[in-house]
C-alpha cells in the first residue's frame, strides 16, 4: 500500500515529511508558501500540490529543489530560488508536471550527469537560463520559457533531450544554444524575441529541428556552425536578422523551409488563389455580414504584410474565430474557405481542415483529456481546427467526473503557444457560446472576432434549394419556386430550424415523391420528366394540399 504523508497536516515542513517518507511514498502539500530547500538523495518519491504551492528558497543558499539519483515525480509545485538554479537534478529521473520555476541567478532547471527529465506544462518565467541539459536527456513538452536574461535553453556535453511543442520567448541572448556534440530534437516549437540568434548549433553538434517557427529575433533565425550536422525540416523562419538561416561551409545540413505538411516559408502568397477563394465566398447565398467580416480579416492580413515589408511594426494578430448561429447556416463551409485563404496568403502552411466535437477532445479518466486534446490540436497544426458545438465542452452533463473543462484549459494554452501555426474556430448556438467563453478567464481573449451567422430567409432558402437541385441535374417546374417560398415562409425559426439542411431534406423528400409519380405514369419517362420536380412533388413530400 502506498504511504501518503500530508504537509502541514502530519508534518510541519516538507523536509520533515521527506526525512521519514519511505520509498514510493506520496507527499501532499497543502496550498501555501514553504520557505525551505528540498534535497533528495537517491529517493523514490512523489510531491503533489493540493492547491497553489510555492517552495521559496530565494533567501537561502542553494536550489529550491536538488535531486541526486533516484526517481522523483513533482506535480503542481512552483520553485523559486535566489542566486542558484531553481531545480537541479544530477543523475536519476525527475518528472515535472504543471510546475513553475523562477531563479534570480542560474537556470530554471539544470540537469546533468546522465539525468533524465520529463517535463510537461512547465513554465520558466524568470531566470538567467531556462532549461540547461549537460550530458542529460528526457523530454520537455508543452512548456514555456519566457523573460530569460541570457540563453533560453542550453543543450551541451552530448545531451540529447527532446523539446516538443514548447515556446521560448523574450530571451536576452540566444533562444536555444546547442553545443559540445549534443544531439537534441526540437519539434513543433516556437522561438521568438531573442536578443541574438534564435537557434545556434556549434561544436560538432547534430540536432534535428522539425516544424519549428523562429521569428522576431535580433540576430539570424538559425545558425549552424563549423563541423556540425543539422537536419532542419519543414520550418518557418521570418522577421529575423540577416541571414535568416546561416550554414557554415564546413557544416552538413539539410534545410527544408517549405516542406509539404509542415511550416512554409513566409511570404508565399498566391494572389490568384486568394481571389478565387474570395469569389467562392461571395458565391455563397446570403451571409452578407459574414462575408464582410472575412474580407476585413483578409484585408488586415494583407496590410500587415505590406507594413512588415516596409519595415513598420506589426502587432500580434490572432487567427482564431468564433462562429455563432443555428445549424445549416454555412459555418463549416466558411471555415474551410477561411483556412484556404490563410494558406493562400502565406499565413498557414497547408490550410488543412480538421473538424472535431466533444467526443474527440474529452477523455474518460484523469490525464486522458489533455492527451486527447493535445493530439487533436497537433494533428491540425498548419491548418484549421474546427470545433462544432464547442459549448458542450463547458457542460458537465449531470455527472461529477466531467473533463470538458480540462479540454478547454488545454486548448487555451495551446492556442496561445501556437497562435501562428493554427487557426481554431469554435462554433455553436449564440447563447450557448457565450456560456462557453465564460468557462475559462483567458478563453475569449484568444479569439480575434465573433462572426454571427443569421438564419436564412425564405428567398434565400429557395435559392439554396434551386442550387442544390441544379447540382444534381434537377430543375423546378413552373410554379414550384413560388410554392417553395410559401412553404419556407411558414416554417418556425426555432432552435430546431435547420436552415440549408431544411432545404436539402425537403429536396430528398421531393425526389422520392417524383420517383413514385414517374413509376405510376405507365410509360418510360422522358429526359425532361426525369429532371423536373413539380408542385405535386412538394405537396407529397410535405403532406400538404389535396
């Protein structure tokens, strides 16, 4: 049976609990600030926060957490140090989940001597360095390094960690520095705001950099030094110092900045495709307000590109949108066109469209939802993630163990970390979507705009029905458009009203009615007979009239 020790319930300090905890024990920390240092030598323990927990060693001599060997899991704890690293792990294995690290002088986390670090959703927000790996490995995933005075991430002495889905921003010197024969993998990361170069490879190192964006750096985006071997696949490098990518003549490097399915080179505009897609949008029936909003968004993207080319400042722009309105009003179609427009403008690399609902995002046990939501999000990278009936994520459905909120919280963080790599569109009924936005304090701010899709009027539904029919090689007989208008005008516009779906459903019924009518003719129908839908077919389909 696993031993659980509570602090401060049974023990006044964390160190008191650690001294007596057997291997395999769980030490739970009640919310509060613990002004002490934790030192673990070859221990097998779990530290778990029950609320907001800070281990503050800023006035003490040494790291807030020092681990030598063993196996330690930490969840939900913030570590703060003064003139030392916040966390030091030498050998052994450390797992950090949902932790925050701060250090006045030194690294947020320093791993050495064969240590393995598994970090997920870890934030280093103030330190001399963010993560430092020296002859160490592991994985840093869905994490953030921001506001660092020197290098954001250092990988040295043959270290081979994997950095995945992590943001490195606002560092005083380099974003990521790889040297001394190290072999890291940097995958789907975002590196920006470096005071020098974004990523530097030196001293015989051999990294693999995949689907990573490097932007807004004072120095070059990526530098590969003498004698190094680097693989740079499907990356995007923009708004950096010159040159954007520098490869030393003695280095061996494979560089792909435009790979299919990855991140494309900035500025790859296709003006003809933009105009084609805008014409396709204009050809949709109704939706005047929506069309105007989409055009305004496209205009803003174009003007920002002109400003960037002129050397003027450009603010951060979110491509995430909210679509509100009843079903059948064209939300999915507009979302597809919007994604293709972003691709044609060079904003997104592929414009692929991934439509999901609650069941694709929400798991059935603790930890499963974050995994599912992250996987779905990563699959949509480079294109549009369309979440239909998104408001259902904020409903517990009458059950105590509902993980919809976890899905929302996961999406909020991913949307911010990867706002330039994906467009998230959430859709649903107007009133319910307002409740959805209240589910997380940062959710509404992630979206650039709300587009309201209004119900179609009778005139528009007749036009939609006519277009659907013509696409299927049917025509309307005289008098049928007028009869259709009367029918659509009589439909109640409640929340069950399906808009274009009503027109499609009605045509299905009319085609069935036509089939019965033609079979009863007693002769082979002509080509015109096979194509023509009549008022009688409408009456049969709707069971109205004599």
